[in-house]
C-alpha cells in the first residue's frame, strides 16, 4: 500500500499520473513501443511535446514573448549556466539569499559573474525575508536572482519583488505550479522537475526571448539557451520520459481546476499543519517568521530532540514517509507539494497529536 510521501524531492507525483504512466509504459498510444523507445523527432513525440508546452502556457498564462524550454540536468546546473548566458565576464549580478539554495546559486555564479549578495537573511538563520527597501540593487546589474521558496529552511516569498528595469530571475523549483503567478514580471524562471512537475533529470525554463538573445561570451552550443530555444528543446536528445510525465502532470493540473484550485488546496494543507504546530503548546515548533512561512515545505522540531528517532520510526510505521529534516537544520520537514492530498496532511496532524499524548 502506498504511503503518504512527504519527501522534499524527488517528491510524490499525482497517483493518477503514475497509474496512467504504468498503463502506457510498454505501449504508448499507437506507437507500439514505450515513449522511452520512440524517436524524439517522430511525429508522435513532437505532438506530445507541443501539447505539453501548450498546457503549461495555459496554466501559467505564459506571454508570447517568452520561450518555454525543456532542458536536461537539475536546477543546480543552471546556477552556473544562467550567468554564463546572461552576464559578461565579471558583470554584476545581484542575489537575494534566503536559504541554502540561494547560497549555492551565488557560489556557482561567482565563476562567471560579479555575483553580489544584495540582501541576505543569514543573520536570522534564514527564518525571515529581508525587507525590499534594504536590498542593494544596481540598476546596471545583469539580473536579480532569488529563490521564491527555500525547501530546507521553509521560507517563501508571498509576493513578487519589484526590481525595476533589472530582469528578475527565479529558481522556482519547489513552488512552480503551486499557485498562479504573473510570468510577465520575470525575465527568466527555471525549475527542477522533481517537486511539482515530474521526475528528476528535467528542468523547465521560461525566459523572455530578449534575454535569450544575449551573447556575452563564447560558449559551446550545448550550453547556450538560445540554441536550445532555436531547436525547440531538441538540440540533443532530450529527457523524453521526463517530458512525457511533465505533460501528464500538466493535464492533471488542468483537470483539478488549474492553479487557482491548487493554491486553495495548498493553503488549506499548510494552514492545517501550521495550526497543529502552533496549537501544540510548544511540543512542536516552527522557527520561521509567520509572514514568511512556506506552504510547500514545513520544517518543525520537537520540544525534545531525544524524541526525534522515535517520531521518525513511528511515523514511517504509520505510513507517513520521508519526514526527516535536512541535515543542515535537523528536526522534521513535511513537504506539501501539489500531489500531496489534504488527507495525507490530516493523517500527519492526527499522528502528531497522538505522538504528543503518548510521549
């Protein structure tokens, strides 16, 4: 029997998507072969890829001025590849750091850009978001990079920051498709698939065409986003399995009522879990400033860390999977991505209440 999977990533996929993929795995459509066995340049796969992009554009209301790319690798690869494509050697790029992944993005960018930390919440141990008025943004910067949702520290921006004429770049790996977002406010969005899109190994990118036309340094074709855009994300053999599963997920999201419906569900799930934590009289604690709390990743600690092992063992026995917190912060973490239904969160809340009574 499948458990309730609270993994931060690779994370749960919608069960309906998994069942359809299972059914179609040996023979996909009329191809008489698996989707992993057919040519990515064949009519059947190209039609599927085009439909996946059309569904994504509809879900996010992507403007015609933006290109959609289905790339290989993970978001970490693009920590380096973004400055390679958007910055001249040593050109300033501003970074707003609110957690572990923002830190990593800066470290990779330093090789190719004058990466400048324009704001950071490190002093609060990444439990807050720096007020916009404190950000040191240069009007001549190549871009401003931020992480709207930090999976490890459980910090989320609940509005899009205004960066003026400087293009805004966002690592949306852990909150993309969890709610409507005004894509026109961004220069470039990128997201590893393994949280709200599909399996690991695929990266979704949405970028203004004008940014893709930047040519700041010599690069091999395989590293240049404009080349991938010109080839409709088929410059080389793409992650066909990941692209197919992403397409099934986009269709599933539309069947659920779109991103407005997902936002309501995600808010209900997060509210239920935070209410259980806050109402536990200190037995459970979440360190994040309430206004910055994530709806996707909820870290929490027990009042006595000596109980952590028992909590994890008993929760797994109860069918509640992958609740161990990241090693950087310890404790517990429940990830509430789109595929997690409210029933799973209710099961976790009931277990937490029962555990506190027994211990």
